C-alpha cells in the first residue's frame, strides 16, 4: 500500500489503492486492528474518488458549445 497522502492522489491512484484495500478486507487475512485501519483508509480513498469525479463533472458541465456544436471553451465554475 502506498504511503502517499490520499489528498495528493489522482483519481486513478485512489481507485487502485481502494481496490487493494477492498481486496485485503475481502480476503480476511489481516488482524482486527489492521482491518480497522484499512477500513478507515478505504473510506478516505472513496471520498477522494468521489471528490475527483465531482470535479470532473463540473469541468465537463462548464464546457460551452459553439454554433456548430463544437466545444469552443469553458465557462468559469464557481468555487474552483
């Protein structure tokens, strides 16, 4: 498992780390205390993935289309 802080992970890194956490928990080959730590890390990773997806959705929603239907730019999204 990576020691990289969750807040610095990309969406893809977060997803891979979350898949590893889930795999370890599903196998059940970790002690209880370690399972609790894994679960907490998994919750952080899930939240990070959700945040990154929301950011991407906002960026896609901000794309403006020109008269021919092609993307011509973006409009500012509040809070970014």
